[in-house]
């Protein structure tokens, strides 16, 4: 059975700096029509940066939608058409001051596929050297180092809520524990 839904019409409700919101009329596989609300997002990148001591670099920052400080792996929004790997290297340096010698793709993540087209590209970074952070004018964060084993246990105890961070930690843990990071 073909599960594809085909757009018939699209109407933009909002166009912003980070997201666009549109409402589509879609043709369903059974021939009926339905409304689909879609958030357009250029995507993002997330870096699991691992030190020589098997510590992951984290950033703590206030996340306005949740009104709380959230513990996350370094990450950032892509510009439309931007190469995710290059953006990941940039975000890691800007947020933590770290520069990595080795990178391994951890794949991609669809954080909210029911209504948002965002794709987060994930990487493991190793061979770190450190320089200065280069934060945006509206960016305020603190860098933390947490041992990989402890970070994994924090995910399992539901102490880390951010989905990209959870996935990045678990995939890094798997690669390191299985010895397949190459």
C-alpha cells in the first residue's frame, strides 16, 4: 500500500527568523483530503565531543520555551543550504572552544516528525584541543565536562531531557563500549 500523502495547496501563516509555519491541504492515500500543519526548519547539528579522559562536553543554557536551564550537547541551527559537518565544527568551537581532530557521523535525527521538518545531523568528535569560546551576542551558556559513563546513566535515570543529547550520548556510549568508533 502506498502511504504517501500529496500536497494540494500550501498557505504560509508565519515566516520567522528560525521557523516558518504553513498549513497544507493534502491528498491522503484513500483519496480523501486532510489539513497538515507544518513547521519548516533549516535543521541543526549536534556534536558529542569526547575528551581524552572519556568526558563529554556539555553546555548548560536557559531555554525559553521551558523556562529552565537545560543540559545539552553542543549544537546549533543550520542556515538553509549549509553543510552540516562544517556547521558542527563551527558550533563546537563557538560554544565550547574545542577543536576536534577526528569526526564520526552518528547519523541524523528527526526530533518531531509529526509536524516539523527539522533534521539534526549528529557527530562524535575526538582529539580535542581548546581555544576560546566565540558566543553569539544573545547566547549565554556554561560548559561542563561529564564522564561518558555518568552521562549515559543520567540518560537512563531520565535526568537529561533533550532528545538530541540523549541520542548523542547513547550512540557515543555504544561506539566507545563496542570499540567501533572508526
